[in-house]
């Protein structure tokens, strides 16, 4: 399939090429030229067997690659998961389900896409006969960096360097990164906060001398962040899977509409749900759940996107976002694929931090989306209540979704089946989760994990339990001016 840019739809390129390029030359995001229509009976048959087969089928709609190659990609990608079902679906009541996207190597939903993307990139290099290898550079505040490292680890013809803010990541998250194994990976701290790391990496992408150095060494830049088309499409698969699985198991009627409740930050996950609906999946509502950083709640309810507001640090840090990049793809669709209009909104956002959409566009959005948020107290209460009621432990991001899902039911009276999308294992946020469940503050993360396990009777995941025994392989930490030298050293080492 060809993909178009949201800011210049006349220029289309193959989807396989968009994966290498990341962002369009005009600054827009790549979107599919059309939405292929799924055959639900076919999907039900796949859902009864293996997740990876269904996922390969979904990728095949968008990427011109042979079936066997795609099947191999998804088999390897989801073979790294700790549950053979890949995406288990937990039933709380006959109308309340939780889809667990938390069984990948880093225990967060980012694995669903970041286990697939590197392998897609590897194949795309062959298809387009690109000579240079790919160097991925990422600044991370937590989940993405680790998931990208695990995904690219030892994938031939790729290398990855992750920069994290020395003052800005949780203990477990830092330990997960500095102990990262793999022959093509580097991890480096940056003295400063996330903005310092992010600004530093952006400057690298624009550095022509560095580009020349890399070309000489046989590399070009690419990016693994959530605007890459190759991260979006693997996410469409689990919406289709959840529906097909519930239908195949007789929990819902054929063709019955169900809703999904999605804890939202950069709008990538929920956008994949929208794509699934456009592909013919019977989706009633997509509920956009935010924490105290509720810029999206206001957007859906008041037609104004306004990022000029206080930034709150919350228990659900992956949703602490004021600019949700993937929203641009939704705007493109609801504006009738008007790329000129999208460009105007995005310019306004860049210049003034805000833009406003017309009432009829908002009305169109609200046919599919419903949005609300919950604060820290509500999130904490939800973790406690869900555990006490169902014996089921959820993380703060998932709790935000559950809480907003309940508001949705109360305010709309909708009793149709709904699926909460679970995005992280609770042990990634051990201290917060322990405090919500038991009221105890335990400063040491490993001790908190032990207590949480004891109180709740849940298992500490091996990825967390084994962390303090792992050797630190990436002790480096540089000043803000030191990123370029770090990359040069890494690439020179790769050449040896
Ligand atoms: C990234 C992330 C989210 C937000 O997903 P988006 O696609 O950015 O909206 C929610 N929860 C967790 C745990 C995440 O890692």
C-alpha cells in the first residue's frame, strides 16, 4: 500500500519506505491511502488459533511484503512474550473486560509495536535496497527507551542509542536500561531533565557533520517514536483480535458493537482503535482516558486544543503529555482529508500552542470518541477497589482507563460490553501501586515489590526481580554538550 502525508497528500510513498523514513519530508505524518476492510469471520478463525497469525494478516493489508516474511516477523516478535496467548483477555464481569498488552519483554504495551518495528525495518532495507544501515537515536523518559532497546537488540543492520535524563527516570526504569544486553545497543545518561535529553537528540538529527560521519561509517538516522507508521499498524491488530476472540468465545454476538477504553498519552494506541473501526470492526465508542494532564478531554468536549497549561507529574507518567502527536492523523480523517487545513492547525499549535476546530468537525469526532479524565486520588482509589473487588492488580495507567470507563457508563447509561486496554504491569510502578493498595510508603523499590507480592499474592515478574543481579553495562553519563561524541564513539565501536 501507498501512504500519504497529513500535510501534503499528493506525495505518496510505499508503506515499506515510510517505515525507514519515520516522518514525511513536509513534516506531516504518514497515513494509509485507504482503509482496507476486514472479514470478521476470517479474523474469528485466526483468533481461535494464534495471535501472531492474525497480526501478520493485519500487517499484510498495509505492507507489500510476502506472507511468509510477515508471519516470521510476528512469530519472532510475539515469541518474546511471557504468555502464549500474547494478549490475554481478563473477564471482570460479563460486560467488563481487560485486554492485557503487558506481557512483552519490558512489561509495557510499547512492546506490542516495538517488537515488530525493528524487524519491519530490517526487511524494508532489503526491499528498497538501502545500502546504509539504520541508526536509531531516542531520548526517553521511561517506557519507550527500554522497549526500543529490547526490540532492536541484535537485529542485523540496525543499531540503537538511547539517551535518558540522569535526573528524570524512575529507579527501575533506569536499571532496566543500564543493564541492557545486545551487541548493537548503547545507553547513555544526560545530565539534566527530559527536555535536555530531547533537545540534545533533536540537535543530533540536524547535525550535518554528524550525518557525514555516519554516512562514511555506513549508517543513516531513523526514529522509533510513536509517529512511525510501522508502530501504528501492529497496534491495530489487538483491537481486531480482542473483538474476534470475544466473538469466537461466544461472549458477544456477531456484529454486536463494543467499546474500548484507552489510557491515552501521545494518542497512538487509541488511534489504532480508530483505524480498526474504519476497517469495519464493530466499535461503538472509543473512550479517551486522560490523567490530570487533560488537554485531550478538553479538546473532545470543547473543540479547542490548548497546550498552554500547567504540566502535572502523575503516577501515570507515560500519559503526562501536553502535545499528543498522533492526534494529527485523526484530524486528517475528520477534516475530510484536508491536508491544507491540517497544516494550518499544526502551525497554530506550533506558534500559539492552541487551535480550534469547527463545531461540525467536533460533532463528527463525538460520534466515535468520548473523553474524560481522572485525578490522582481517583486513580489510587480505583487500584484499591479493583483489587478488593476482583483480586486483580492493575497499574496506574490502566486504573485511569478503568476509572474513566466507569464515568462513561454512569454518564451515558451505556451497558454494552467494554474492554479496558491495560498498558503496563503494576510492578513497573511498584511503590505507587503498593501505596494505593496498602497505604504504605516503602522507599526501596525492590523491598516494595516484595511487600506488594506478599500482600496481593501476585508474582514479581522475572524482568523486575532479576534486575539487581544484572551487571551495569552502560555506566556512561554525559553533559548536554556530550551527545555527539557519545554517538561517534558508539558507531566507531560498532565498526570494529
Ligand atoms: C505509552 C503509554 C501510554 C500512552 O499511549 P499512547 O499511545 O502514547 O497514547 C499509556 N500507558 C503506558 C503504560 C504507556 O507506556
